[in-house]
C-alpha cells in the first residue's frame, strides 16, 4: 500500500492502493511505524478526536496516534495548514492539533525545533520573524550577536569576592530598603552560601535599596533570592528568585564586584502590584493560584542588547507565555519613564526583550528560547529552574555562560 507518487496527507489525494480486486483510489496517511513515509489505504471513517485502533482508521486529514488512554484521531497541521483551535505540536515527525485543555495529552516526542511546554505537549515555538537586536531603551542596532550562545565560555572556578549592588524592581517600582538578599549554589536552594544581607538606603540606587555581601563565589552558577525580611512578611513584594546568575571573576576590582561596573551584581524584586497586574492585563481576572509561581525575564544577545522576535517555551503546565509592548523607557504625559505592559497580541518578544510565563505549577522546569537569524532557527539554550510557590522566578537569557546551564 505504499504510494507510487507523492500524496497529500491533509486531503488524502493522489493515492492508489492495490488488493485482490485490483487498483483503487485510497487515502494518504502517515504510517504508524514509518514516520517519514506516506502510505495509501482504504478511506477511514473515524472522525476527529474519536477513538481509533489502526493508522488508517481516520477520515482524511487526521492521524490515529497514541494518547494517554488508547489512540485518537488527531488533526494534522503544519505552517500551511494551521489549527482551527488549539496549537500545532509534534508527535514524532508529524504535527497534530491539540487544545491546551485537551484531556488526552499523550507521549509526544519533541522535534528539534520544539520544546515540551504543557505537560507532555511539545508546543510549536519556532520563531516566525527575523530577530532584531535593540539597544536598551534605544534603537534597533541590527542582527543579534549570538556567537556566545553557539560557543559559550566555560571558565574555571574563581575566588570568593565581596559583592555590592542595588535592589531594582521588576515592573512597577517601590522602595526596596530593608529587603533581604541571599545567594545559593544552583541546585542547592535549601542551603545559602552567602547572606542574607539587609538592604540599606543609598541615593545612587533608583529604588533605594543597596546591599553588600562577602564570600560570594565567582565563575559559578548561582541563584539569588530577594525577599521580605521575617519581621515584615507583608512588605509589598513577592519572593523573587534569580536563576542563571554568574559573577565573572575578571570584573572584580580589589576583591569586589560592584553593580556599578557589572550589572550582574544588581538584584531585582517583584512588587505585589506587578504580580497582580500581569495576569489581569492578559485577561486572567482570578490572578495566579496561591500555590503557583511566575517565570519572567529578558532575552539578550552577546552585546547585552535586547532581542526582539525571540520565542520562549517551558516544560510544565502554564496558563500563558506572554510578551510585552516595548513601552519601557518611553515617557508618559508627566515626563516619567514608563514600564512595559503585557501585550496579549504578541507571539514573540518586543524591543524590551521581555517574556513572562504566567501561573506556573511549583517544582522543577526547563525553559528555552529560540530566534530566527537569516531564516535559520538559532537556539539560545535550555535552562533548568525550580518554580517556588507564590514566587517570581527571574531567568534572563544572556549567552555568555549559557553552556553552564544545560
């Protein structure tokens, strides 16, 4: 029943099969075991999303594939045949349509340009627009420099240093004095290696808070937590965990890495107002589940420019991966700098390079990002994180040490 000529698996046309009665017009299907070969078979009669048994049971344009319980006829899709509902996901070499609320998520294998984004779903996160590098709060500067993503540095362990920096705010600003900063080794989040240090007032810090801490390792994968002190549990901020923190030993001067010279030493915290604003701007009036978290960050190239046109995927269930409107740095009617807001119409990062995965279940997860450069997909790496309940997780893609976080 192998097709003699190229056939169309979407409408089943251009296909004939032969049996004891001679040659007959058939329907073109992907064979269950031969992922890259189309085969001809008698027309199936099982409708979409109904139970099936054999690879040729479904009506044209559908494929009988394994799901959580048994098999089901799933609609085929690709760039020229988009899904009427749901998203286009990989199952082996085929793409099929699944709704995010589908109850039959199956063991779909992610393709090379895909990422597992919702339980066992491999969402189609292939970027569709050419990436552009944008200077922070500035103008486009051309094609992103991705050399450090393709060949990341892996320096040896460095000495412990003193670290000083400001406490900034992700989103809507508030005063950050009296908050605590703590450092952990990546993967050992129950055992601090430095801190906590309490932020004091400093006129040079935009949001007020400034910290100093000794004994912080360099050239090492770190996680930094910024949080309310135990004496002020309702201080107006959410616990904020920054992953992929990397302090380059070469930036130390007299044993100190300062946020003035190395922005990696500056930390961020998320205000309660921003925590509430992001999901509500996207239409989730109930906000974020109290046991869930949010993952957000910025996509940068090797020159620290923001990347416009990057897409992000995450390996656990999430209500929405959102991007922003690029308003950051522009002025409002009073002459004050604006922050970016979520933009439900965007499907890739804007000039601010920002993304947010909203309402993420607690536990380990992997996050990846990809861009399109000269019509070729470039991976910006996959990073492992831990999502804490009722907390913001900050994960920036920065390139220079991406190889340290497989």
